[in-house]
C-alpha cells in the first residue's frame, strides 16, 4: 500500500478512537442539539457515569463534595423498575453535561404510582394491575404516619421516604416462600435500625426475637414490620397501636392471645379500649427476654415491679391500688385444659361445666315435658285422683257472697318492690357483665359505646352490684328478724322456703304426671321450683357476688390469697353469670309466663301482689285447703287490682320480658361466637 494512504488511514483511525474516548468521558457530543441530547439519555448513557466504576465527585451542601450516586446494573435489571428509563423519574434532567445543567428533579414515588393507578382505573385494568393498587393503598397508609411528616432537621424532606427503606434502583420483593424472600425479611431490622432507630436495634439485638433473626437467621421470628407494620406505622402511644399490637403479637403467639383475651385486660382491649395492660406492658417491646431470664420483666423476681407500673397506687386511670405480693402468681395466660400447668383452672372449669350441664339438663327437660303435658291436656285443667281432667271448681260458689270478686294476697309490697328492683338491677348487671364476657361481639361494641365507654360500663356494673347486694342483705335481715320473732313459724313447715323431703316427692309426682303415670300433683304455699328460684338468689349472690367483690379489690385479695385466685374468680364469675342469665330468661320465664296454663304472658301476680281465688286454689291447692280448714282464708282476701293497675302491671311485665329475651339473644350470639 502507498505509504501516504496508509498514514492517512492510521490518522483517521486514531481520530475515531479519540472521538469514542471523548464520548465516554463527556457522555454526549458537545455539538449535539438539546433534542438529540435528551434522546441519547437512555439508561446505557446514564450508567456510563453512574456505574460506580470511576470516582466522580459532585457538589453537595455548601462547599462539600459527594460521590456520584452509583447504580448496580445487575441489581437494577432485576428490580421492579427495570423496564423504566432513568429519565422517566428524573424528568428534570435534559442534558448529559457533567454536572447536569438542568435541575435534577425527580418524579416522586407517590406521584408516579398514583398516576399509573389512575390510568389503570381509567383503562379498566385494575384486576391485571392489582399489585399497583396495593402500592397505592400503602401510599395512603404512609401519608398518615410519622414518617410522612416533614423532618425537623431538614424541612425539605420527610422523616422517612420510600427510598429510605426501599432502594429505588434495586427494589424488588421476592415471592413468598422463596429463599430471596427469607433473606429480604432478615434485613428489615438493619434497614430500620442502622439508618434511624439505632437504639432500638441495639436493644432488639439482645431480645429473644433479635437473637433468632440476627444470630440464627430464623425468618419466623418477629422483625420490626411484624409489630409496627410496614407502611401504616403509627404512634406507639396512640390508641390504634395499643389495640393492634395485641393481635400483632398474637399472630405468632396464638395460644397466648386466646388466654389473654379471656382476662379482664384482654376483654377491655377487645372492646376497643387501650388502657389495660397489653403484651408490651408486661414483656417489654424491643428487648423482650425469656421468662426464665433473670433480667426479664416477667421473671418471678421482677414480676411484682412490672405489675406495679400500672397498679401503682397513684391516681391512674381508675385509681388502681398498689399491687400486693399475690399478683406474682397471677397467670395472664392460664387456660382450662392444661392440668399440669394450671390445675386450679382445670378443676374450676370442670366444676362449672358440670353445674351448668346438670342445671340446664334437668330444668330444660322439665320445662319441655311440662309444656307437652299441659298442651296435651288442655288448659286450664285440674286432675282427679285417676289422672283424668275435669273442669275447675267454681271457687266463688263455695265462698260467702262477700268473697266474690276478691283475690288472694300472695306477696307484700316489700317483696314486690324488692323483686322489681332485683329484676332491673339484674338485667343491667347481665348487660354490663356479658358485654365484657363476650367483648369480641359486634353488639358488645355497640352497647359499650352507647353506655359511654368501658370505664362507665364498669362503674354502672359496680353500682348495680352494690345495690343488688344491699337490697338482698336488708331484705334477708328483715325476713329473718320477722321469722325469728314468730312463735308459730316452722323452718321445715309448709310455709317455709327451705326445701324438704316433700319437695322431692312432688318432683317425682310431677314427672309421673308428665308421662301420664299419675295425677297432677297439688302444692302448698311454695312449689319446689319457686323454692329453687329463691335459693338460686342466695347461690348467685354467694358465688357471683363474692367473686366480683374480690375482683373489684384485687390488692386486698392478693394480700391474702395467691394470684391464681384471680384466674379462678374470673372464670367462676363469668360462668355463673352465664348460668343465671340463661336460667332466668328460659326456665324462670317459662315457669311463670310461657306455660300454656299461663298463656298469654305476663303473669302479673308479682306486680299486683294478688291472684284470683280460683287460680290460687288450682296452683296451691294444699295451702288453700289449709286456709279454709283453719278459717284464715278471709285474712288473705283483698280487692282485685284496678283496671289501671292491671294494665300497668301487664305493660311493665311485657317490657321486662322483652328486655330479658333480648339479653338472652345477645348471650346466645356471644356463646355461639365463642364456640
């Protein structure tokens, strides 16, 4: 080849190489137009500088310099944004100059994703792009958090933005169950802790959760987002967080959540009020240790001090008295199925279940057979000795003319007043008690808010309990005083409410009549079911009242009895209240209002105090005969109540029945929901 031509080609080649090197150094040809410059700002062009292979310094705040932000090409190619061009977000960059002449504004994550979601909705692609909808939901949650607020140190930015947690250029959530997802999950504590929450990270590292995550790489242990969530992070002192944290812990500790929910602490929490103890109040938050660790807040040596954080004796939310030593043995996670661990709860549970089963089995069968017998025989009827039915004797024909239109007085004003107050107070106690017992039901939430909150409901419950107990004691003293002064009263006689062997005989006769094997039995002043109703009040006051009293003053109880008594008392108090409510609104209502012989309801004798002579003779034949034989019948004769009195009594009776049946429905809903 001609030497001149060869030199020409060599010079041309060297010039081309120099242009190529210059292109890499300067990123874009100097002579290019702005439009051409923007067209050439593809990702490959941007990565020539932002690849981290060469150290490039750019101006930062003041006179400071910072390294140019480096992007790892491989990581970016695997990210959710891999299909995007850099200038899709960095819309303010218009040239490839170094530094860029235009202000490098960036389209925010929020703006970009919400715009894309609006377009998806407009194009009816929400189903295909459902993941984008989840992102928008996360954005809305984020906007309400502390992270979204302006930073006090730098008002130009928020406390934490998306790219503080998610590296914009490499972000990609691996599929659930994958190795990558596990690895990503384990990095969360460092993501939160190293940048912002270093103190919490240090404390977390000493906890049972932190050791499993950071040391053992156990992805099942709790990380920051398991408790605080990822995007809807709220103030830990706010009510929503206090309510939600219990379920966050319970997501892993399901058995403990169930047992906690059965305590007063958990029941109030379930009602939507956060003032009772939560998981972190006892176990701590970031530095949770094993209960066997001497440094643990729930270790026996430290437990009383932990309880006294709330039960301090200071004027707190309810003026809680200072916790006493018995609190130490209280078991906030006791259950009724682990005999080895909680024998007292197991025994108490089996006793209460046996009691409920026995009472309901007997009286529900009794009521069903009674209903069947009266429906079959027709009402009202009376039986002769052969068991056949015959019309009622016209009692008024056997009495003197002065007795016509009269009634028999059965209950004094004192007894009737006490019954009415008992009825209203008992129904209120059932309502305010059962809404705590079934705190997770919708109706409980509605009722507790209607009453003004859980604290107000608790005050109402205690006031009614005090009223019930006071009236009961006063009436008991009055009756006992009157009986003790009587020289003719017989404790096991026909006028006594104390059960005797004759009552057992009447029960046997009643069941014979149910099955058509004998006549309908006749009764004296008190039937066996009336005696049961009377003594059930004593039982109820004894069990429900005493347990409630001890729970109302835990510092006194725990100074005398061990703390596990709180577990037993809570169980017995609730189960006995359930028994009382269901018995009253089924068996008691049936015996007095819904028997065919009493239909239509209500029976108003407990409101008027008297009953027609004919009905009295039918219901209490032996007592009637005794009064006739002794000549004392006329002492019990009173004028029939006025029409207004009768009407008012019926309205009152129907109102109380309606309230009782409503309460029964609510209790059944709660019971079914808990089974």
